[in-house]
């Protein structure tokens, strides 16, 4: 689950305290404390991948020019279903993600069904209804889907204990409200799945031999406090879109000046002189109307992908794969939680806030001894966002909070 959902950053402010209390309750329902791995990520993204799936009604086709799904001319709805996929283990949780272009009048839905040992194939669960804009739908997760097999907490399928699935299928439903040529395009459908295992506090051995610190733009969420309060109470809860936008802009992508000028009026945003307006833009374009927050994990990955980037939700079991991404010039967004109260099991020394039940930040590098260099949006100002965190503390807090969940956002030419 996403950052604000399992946690807006906590400070002394009443608003943030209230937000965190609500977030913590949902995170507790989802989280499996002291767990990490095995994990698996699988994506359908090429012409061959999509050709291996099935098309229910002939309305969906593989787009001209390669690996993408779209609708046939004049079609208003179409459906693609992936082949059956097994990660090789019984999994407890699964998060799907997708990459889609949704021009005005179009949107996509992602569905999941799982193969369980008790009941066989489950029903189809809705994992998200997505559009970049709001002219057609309000992008949303779907509540109330629980049954004997499991349930969906906003963006995460959680199996019932003793009925962990061994395989799954994803389904993409494409919509267009008109036949005038505007059609959605789906470039990737993916999922990360994991099964709990014991988590120890011994840090992984670093692979770093030198310090690498990528020049990721620095944005704090706190200067946006009070802006657009109808979107999750404003910027004090926007750790996820703030982190996502930092990485999008690292790749020199994101909203144009004209986009930012089109943001609706807001008294506090206006009083702040529209500073760092791209953070507001990202928050408004990742907001989940059912969850009532901007912390939906796949919505953030889909937002980044709307700018031509390869964005997905992935999980890892140590910091070593993140070191490999950093070596390749790719910063990674991570979902993490900590508590610096005396005697706590999960401190994060040097953090600007004392505790959070869940938070997003950007890993921008590593020191030569393996400590984490991070852009932490829960910092007082843009120029205080960069932190260096102890490897052992950071790795444990990240794995314990989210089973090693990340947003991997990169250009297509960087594989992996």
C-alpha cells in the first residue's frame, strides 16, 4: 500500500497526527510484521508477451508498431487477459502495476484472479481504475472485495492465511467514451508478489566500493501544507507524489509550464506563490478517490509512466539490488516506517520526524560503506531533504514496513 495510506509523515501537527492514525489502522490490517521474501516481479510488455494472452471480444488488439494494447477503431471497450503465471512459490500478497496512455475520454481497469489450493480460481478482483485526467472517471481503487480467498486493501491483494495462491492472471480492460480515434494504450501490465519469511536485523553486505550520490531534485512535502486540502488534507500528507515527482524530474520529464499554469486556484497555494507547483500537480494526478489519498502505489508508478518512463511497483529482499540500480544511475523510491522513541525496535537516526507508520522517500545513492543517501520529503524545507541513514536501520525499517516495496522509475532504454 502506498505512502500516505500506510502513512503520511508524522509531526507534531494535529492534521498529520490524525492522518497517520487513520493510515496506521489500514497498514496494520495489511502488514505482516517481520517479513521479507521470497519476492517475484513479472511483466507483460512486448509484442510477444501480449500475443500470448487472450482477447475476449475482438475489440482489443496489439497496437501497431510493437508492444502495446489498444482498442480497434470505433470500439468503446476491450479486454485482454494474461496467460497464467506462477512465481514459483505460494504468495501472500500481490501488487499489480501498469503503464498506460489515457487521452481524454479513455481509461483502463486492471483486474486480478488467483489460483488457490482451497477454492481453485478466485473471482476477478479490481486492482485499480486509472486515467491520468479526470474528464472521464475519477481514478480509484475499489473497496469491499473480500471473500473466502482474500481481499484487496486499496492496491494490495492479501490472501487469507492457509489459502495462499500459487498462480495468477492479470486482465486489462480498456475503455473509450467515443469513436473519434481517441483510444487508451497499455504498454505494460505487471505484478510483484511475495511470501513472508523471517526478518533479521543483520544488514546485508554492501557491494559499494565508492560513494555514488545521484543529483535528484530535492522537494519537501511540508511547504505544501494546507494546499488543496480536498486532496488528502494537503501537502503534509504528500510524501508519495513528492517522491515520485523528484524521480520524474531527475529524468527531465514531468508537467510543462502550461500544465502547471492550469492548476486550479487554491488560497494557500496562491499565497505560497505556486512554489514547487509540480508537487501539487503530481498529488492531484495520483489521488485515489476511494482511498482519499495520493499514496496508491501503482497510481504513482502509472503517473510516472504517463511521461514516457518505465514505472513499476517492485519488491526486494535487501538493499543490494538498489545498489545495482544506483550504479546504473537509477534512483529508487522506497516505502519505509520507523519509530525513534526510546527502546524502539525500528529507529531511523537522523530523520527529521520522530516516527511514521509508513512513508515514501527516494534512495539517491550510497556511501562507500553502504549507508543510504536519501531524499526524504518529510524534511522542513527543500534544502534539508538530503539525509544519510545507517544501512542496518534503513534496511530493516524498509523491509519490515513494506516487504521491500519500491517504485522503479527509469527510461525504457535502461533494461531490467
